[in-house]
C-alpha cells in the first residue's frame, strides 16, 4: 500500500505545534521562490538587507491586444501577507534542505511584514506602467514577498480582465461562472471570486460560496438524464426535488423533444431550460418559439458550451437570458496570466533600474493619477515620481489607495462588493473604443512625468 | 478597519471541531460544483442514486494540434478523494445556503468513497478517447467526485503535457521550473510537481520542495544587484554567502562587463552565469567565448526569459547548459487545460451516451490496450468494452492499473519518481513524428473495438 498523502494534503494545516500546544498558522511562507531567500541571506550578511527600499508591481504591457486590465487579488494578497510567517515546520524544511544559513532562519522565524503598501484597489483598471502595487520596506522585508504577490495578482487580474470583457459582451444578461473543472482546484475558487468581482452573477463553485460569500448556482448535468430510464423520469425527479423554478437541461437526446417533455412535466411555470450544445443562436431562437407556443412564455433560456466573449457578443440579438461560462473565463480567454512584475525601483532614496536590452524599467517611487474629461471619460494615466506630485486638476484623481501601514491593514481596503461596484463605474469611464473586443492599443495612454 | 481575512484563509484548516475537540480534516468536499449536489439530492430522493454506475474520464481531442498528452495529477486526486469528507463546517455551509435538503446533508455527512477506480498511472501517455480514469460506484458516490477529478487531472495533465515537450526540446540539458509568479499560488505547487514528473530537474517553488520532495533551486535576481552600490559588490556578497559554485546573474547592466566582473570576483571556478534578456543564442555564444578566454572553462551558462519549447529547441546548437522556464510551462504553453470530461457511461449494466449533436460519447465501461511493434514503438491505442477483453498480443499491454478498491488505495499506485521514469520510457515508445513540436495528428490513432 503506497501512501501518496503528502502529495495533496496542505502540510501547514491543522497540525498541532509541538512546543506550544497550539495549531500552527496557515502559513503562506513557502509559496515563494528559492532565490528570494538566498538573496535575503546574502543581503542580511552584508548589511544591505536593512536598506529602505521601494518595490513596484506593474505590467510592461497588456496581454494579447487588450484595451485595459482589471486589478484583482489585492485583498487575497493582503490576507496572504498576514499569513506570511515562518513557523517551526517551515524553518525545519529550510534547514533540512540547507536553503539558507542559521542566522537567516532566525531572522525568518521572527518575520512579520512591518512596511507600507499602497496600490490600485480591486476593480480598478490598469494600463501599461500603472504602479499597481507599491511596497515600501527594508530590502529584506520586501524582497521575500515578490513571488506571493505576483502569483496572486497575476492570476486574479488575468481572470478578472477576461471576465470583464465577457460581462460587457453580455450587456446586462446574467452570467454564471462554471469553469472549476478546467483549472486547478484552488485556482477555481479564486477564479470564481475574480469573475464575480468583474460582474458575473454567480458561480458553480461551492467553496467560493463559503470562502467569499458569492452566490452559487447549479441544477443538473447530462449524467442525471442518462441515469434515468427516460428523459421524462429525469425531469420529473428533478422537479420534485428542486421545484418548477429549476433549470432543465434539454439537449441530452433531441432538443425539441426535450423542451416539449420539460414543459409537459413542469408546466408553463418552468424556471428555465439550458442548452449546452449545437449552434446556440439557432437553438435559442427555436427554443424560444417553441416555449412560447407551449405557453411557457416566462421560462428563461440559459446557454453554455465553450462560450467566450466573442461567442457571447454574437448571441446578443438572440433570445438568451443567461450565459454559463467555463473554460474561457478560468483560462483568461487566451491570456492566463497578467504578466505583472515586482521590481526594485528605489534603494535608500536612490532610483534604480535595470539597463540592459529590452527589459528596461523606470526607477523611483512612483504614483499615478487618472485624468478625465468633464464628462467623466478617462483621458490618460499619468505616472509621476512620488517626490514631485503634480497639482490635481478638477477631473484628476489619484489611483492608488493606502492598503497597509506599519504592516497593518488600513481602513480603506474595500470589500468585494465595493470592488465590484468600482469596476462597474470604471468601465463606464473607458472611452468607447476601449470597450471593443478586438485587439488594439490600450484604451488610454500612459504618460510619464519627468520630475 | 476592514478585515478581509475570510477571503484568503483556507477555512477548513486548523479549526478545532466543536464537538469532538479534534481538528477537523482538511476537507476537499466543497471544491465541487453546486449541481453535483443538487443532482445527488434528486437521485437520492427517487432511488436512482443507488444504481451502480461507471463514470469515465477522457479527452475528446488533444489541445492545439498536440501529438500526445501526459497523464498527471492522479496521485493528487487519490489524496483529494481521501479528504473528500463533509465535516460540520461543510454541512453548515450547505444548510445555511439551502443547497440541498436535510436528508441529503445527512447522507453527505457519512460520505466516504467506497468504490473502485482504475486509471492511467501518472506519466502515462494518453490520446483522444483514452479512458484515463474509470470510476465504478453508485451514482451518488461517483457523481460528486466529478468536479474535483476534472480540476486536478485537467490542470496537472495540461502542465505535464507542455513540460514534456520542453524536456524533449532540451535534449538532456537541465531544466528549472520557475513559473510560480505566473500562476495561482497553489497551482504553482502543482505545476512544479507536474514539470518535475515530465523531466524537469528542479523548481524554484519552496512549497513544492516541502510537499512533494522536489529539488529546489535559485540564487539571485536583478534586484540583488540593484540593491548594491555596484555589480561587483553584489557579486562579492553573493559569493560570500553562497560560495563560488553559485550562479551570478550578469545582465543587469552590460553583459560583457558583467561576465568580466563575475570571473574577476569569483575566479575561474565560478559555478554558472545566468542570462535573462536579449537574443539568448547570440548572448550564450559570446558568453561562452568570453568565459573560456577568462579561463572559466567549466563555468556553466543558464538562460531564462520567456522560453517555451520552440525557443528551447532553437537554442539546441548553442552553448547553453541549463534552461529556466517560467510562464510557458505554468500556462501549458498555449493549452492551459487538458479538456478532459467525466462522463456517465454505464448505469446498472446498460450503456448510456448523450446523443445530441457534436458532443456524442461512447457508452459502456471501457478499457484500453496499447499495441506496439516488436521494436517497442507504439502503434495504436485500442479501446474496448471491459466485458469483451481481446486477447493480448505479445507487444500489447493494458494501460489502466487498479488505483482504488473498496475506496482504498491499491499497492500499485506508483511514486512520483516511478511516474517520472514511466514517462521517460513512454516517450521513447512514441513514433518519431509524434515527438515533433509542430501541430499535427495524434502520434498514434485510437481504435474502438466494437463488442
């Protein structure tokens, strides 16, 4: 009997601490690249680890001809930073594998982030060069957060950015995220959150319901119909268990027969039908006509099956009431990562920047303001040195908010619902061309002010 | 002060159980689509939940013109099934949200998978229609595992499939997986595992080191050089902390100067240099010449920066000793999910299959054998009904192995190292054209035997 249990079980969970008799924390500390800790060891040794630094998270470009990005994951990151603690198990693991020396281990055992973080709140738009997150701390305290910060922000922002395009394409119709089966089981929970942030109505993922309070939805799959001796028996069973307000999946055998059976069993008050295959536009129109002819005028039509923002937009003229979206949203619809980087931009007040070849970056602690027309339409993203903040015009606003002070959350961190509302408002401010689905330039340009 | 702590913390971890005084398990039960439980509720109510069923995981096609897929995630799934238990917290969550009725909740509270699972072991190749996993259980016991099984298998197999192509392209050179920052923080751990399974040498991810025993690697980033007053001081510090066997990153400012400084500081016994920007082929050749001229003939050259299988293959003729691969491997190099489905294929001995439109599937409990030439080269994947197993020829082998019996792991489940070796051997058996990186047909055809 081979045990493979170490391969899945989260080792930092539910283990009693040997010395304290307490459960150890849910540590995020090892969700980190090896080199963050070797850099730390060298910097602690030579004394540069104490130098006050500024690290900046930004994207050099938007993926794939996108017009805007949506910031997501910030609150998950703030939580993960609170849990970024090296307990006995983490220290033992690093010691056994000789990742760093003992004095570095001692430093890590006392680690607790005590610096300042400012950033774009979740639901804010970002553009190339936007200073999405700014971490001010000693080199030692700041460098170790790089991997975790990028993992969370790159993943969640990629999903939210794709989801926002789908929500725009759906033009107010209900959207259900149902992609859990097409991504890592924990990423699925974060995807449900990012999609909801972007305006999706609900998710299929029950853990996202628990962890983030997102509405969950679902009724039956084809398996349920196949399980029964006939489609009619399956529908009857479903109605008995879930009520006539449920959604019946009508395309297991023949859609026309499926719809007739559905209405025969449920009556004209049937909540909805779902179509999960075929040419969805044609199917939806035929289904609507048939439902209407059967008196089921209020029965809604839900469509799913490989929908992305383009397929959703193509169904705009069709009698579709809700979309179920899976693969495309959880894979970022062609852009599964946001490509943000975490760069050291200032050391002890000195601007620093890599100078070789194509990966040049701009040094210095920077902030951003967004300039708007008097109508509220965004005009440009202006990035400036924090040391020389320009006067704000009437239609300008600073984009970053304070997120952490002395290692503690500020009271400005918005809730998920507030972030959802922020994005809704932000999308209204995007110039018309910026909402197009086609590839192109960013919706607004980024301008760097020289100080 | 807004607390956002429920948004990240894994809620099933480290919570004492109120009634038993024990820590609750690390439950995977809610990593599940809502509809699995509503189907369950209806099936328990009408009695069909007890029907003996066979569910099959397979891929209708390989993504993106790929020639083969690599099975991965099976052992993680087996672990996750062991943890698929509904504790008090999970039941409370479902009750509060009225997901299912009380009698279904009572059934879930006692849930423990007791069925049989056969499948392709990790590291095995799969093709369109390969029965990658076969779950035999009552409908009720089997249906609830759909989401979790697909999340894990689709994610891990996508990453392993991409990683295997990169390993082939690298032709024996060392490969370091360093993509954690480009994917969800937990997916990153699974990616490191899948890449290692596929033949990568090491990972940057420390948690993968702890959880899966994978070698971890890393030295310094550009930030470390920028932190110091000069490149020379940075290199000197790194050598002091990590020894002359370390890898110095030489492209922060000017690569030629960087290499000269590196050898001046470390001496000719410097372990390696890393180049992370520019035209890597040209850079590697120049670097090799320069290192040799400086007497550092054994100093290795590591390259990174947006490498995928094509870029790796293009560097084959260059003096590169190791590749660092990030984004492309953790995003599946264009195919971030494997597209496997979990289908009900048999109910109470009756074959079932969806019949409408394009998503047709083949009913019945099926197995597969792989036929080979006498040279060991694979010829075809033969899928047959389990009830009529053909006689095995001399060069045929059954591909599935027993994984669970009566809900317990069999002793045939291989270790990660064994799976790594299995894949290495399997790739040798692929017909020559099947290892090409270009798009095309599957390396071997799938043949369905009619019973």
